[in-house]
């Protein structure tokens, strides 16, 4: 269990008799919510709980849980580990003998019927972990709702979500909610350093303070080329056509994401005197922020945020990069913008 989640976990497990039959664990991506849900489930099923109700890790129940074979636990997750279920390294495990899908299907929920309505194997609790809950399709959500309305005694549902606004209101209304937050920056930076991350401050900033997401970015080499691109567009000799040619093979998703965060930092530096995403380029951002007109920078930033929704559509990547870079160049050159 991640140390920044130990306190909320202990608080929930301290008196499990007061635990609601359904708990919605919400929070930003990449902070360890699935690990929290798994630790909570293990604590509820443990037969020799340690201090504070935390699982002992050595009883038969904990041994079965660790091997993924506890008869009174079910994990409801998409049969793939793509973006619908991923939270850094919190991606849901791949299901066997099922077609790849980003959704939790109604058939998966229906398979819970016997599990929920038959007595537990160990004579104690039964736990169902749904991760992520927003991956439930409409039919699956309605089917799960019926189980949430009148669950048998000693049956607990744990729903994990980083997009709770996508859940049915009727599901939310039947759950006790627990909000988890990103750890304090120093705690997250220390943890990332322990994982061998060379520039933890940059990775954490790019991940908006979510340490697991930052680690996943590093392990997936998702920040490769970022420094080169941003230094190229921060250069006084910035040439849109030359930069578009140099980075023509860069995935558009990364290109737009980095530009969106870059323009956000420009606006925040100009208006608030601070930056959020690129601490290693604070000097360059400070120089650029003095040159731009804040409203024009904000308009470009909002345009880039909107563009993130369209980058998966077929388009000419080179021309698209050029158009974005020319818009950025116009921001830096008031004369060109006025023309």
C-alpha cells in the first residue's frame, strides 16, 4: 500500500461494522485508487486483521487473496487495460477468454448473481470491486444498480472512479463516498526518486501531481522528445516550418498535450507569476510570458484543449502541426497576429 493512502485506509477499516454496503472511492487518475480498493477488500476479508483492521497478510484468506483465488472476492473490470481502465499502473488486469473491450459488460454483472445471493465460502463477508466504475456500459450500470439497491448482508461493493461525473446519479446516491487526493508534492517526489525516476519534479508536474501516472509516463517513455520540442519553440529563432519538419514523427497526442501545458504555463506565468507543468523551463517561460498578450494566449490554450478531442480523427499530421505552430508563432509576434 502506498504510504499516502495508509491513513484513509486505516480510517475506513478501523470500524468495518459502520462501513456502507457500497463505497465509491473517487479521486484523480494515478494516485493509487485501485491499490486502495484492493487493500480495503483484503482487509475486509482478512481473518486475522492487524491493528487498525489492516490485513495481516499471512492468514489463509490473505494468501488466497494475494494469489487471486479468494472465493469471496470478485473484481469487475474491463477485459483490457487501455485508457478506460488505466490509472498509471492502476490498469485493470486483462480478463481471460473474453474479447478486448474498454467497457464492463452486462454479462459480467450478471455473472455476479450467484456470487451475491449464495452464502460466502468462509462464512464472512463478500466483496465486489468495480474498477473503474465509469467503464460500466448503460446496461451493465442498470444491472449493477439492482444489486446495490438490496444487497444481502455482509456483501460490500467498492466502486473506483476518477470520473464520477460519468456515473449514473442513482448509483452515486446509493454509495457512501470517499474522496482520495494526490499526495503532498514532497511525498510524491520522494516516492518517485525511490522508483529510480531521474527527474521526478518534471514527471510529477507533467502528471498533475499524480505519482503513479508520472511513473507510467517515464516507464512508457511518454516524455521522450518533450524537452527538445519545448526548447525548440522557446528559442528566439523559432521557425514553425522547421519545427514541424523536425518533429513530424511525434505522436499528435503528445504534441498537443505538451503544447497545451506549455501555453497554460505561459498564461499562468504572465497572470499569476507561477508555472504548473514545466518547472525545468521556468526561465524560458518567464521570457516568453513578457512578450505575449494574455487574452490571445488564453484563446490559443483553449483551442489546444479542444483540439485534444479531435487528434484521433484522420488528418495530415504534418499540416496539422504546421497550423498549430503558426498559431503559436502569431502569439509570439504581435505584428504577425495583427496582420
